[in-house]
């Protein structure tokens, strides 16, 4: 590999690393927001609160509750 190829590879790697870092920051912020929403909901009383089923996995093809998410509905139809 010549020097130009190495330079391009290094530049691309640096860009990928920056994007990965920024993506991680967004994911952490989303997680923080989700935790605050859950904490707020736990402190409130509303109809059906005690009947909420929590999924063990983000994508759970074996989930037996009413399916509201499009991706899981698609997976179950296959």
C-alpha cells in the first residue's frame, strides 16, 4: 500500500471513530431520557399500570402480549 492509501485509510478510520463516539453520546442521552421517563411513570398512578408487560429482550419473537411494534409483527408473520 502506498503512502496515499495509508493516509486515506487513516482519515477514514478517524472519521469512523468520531461518528462512533457521537453515536455513543446520543445513545447515552436517549438512555438517560428513557430512565427519567420510567422513573416519572413509576411515581404516578394510572389505569392499566399494573398490567404492563416488560419485554426481556428488545426484539423478542416469543413475546405473547399484544404486538404493537411493526418490526416484531413482521418477524412473527414470517
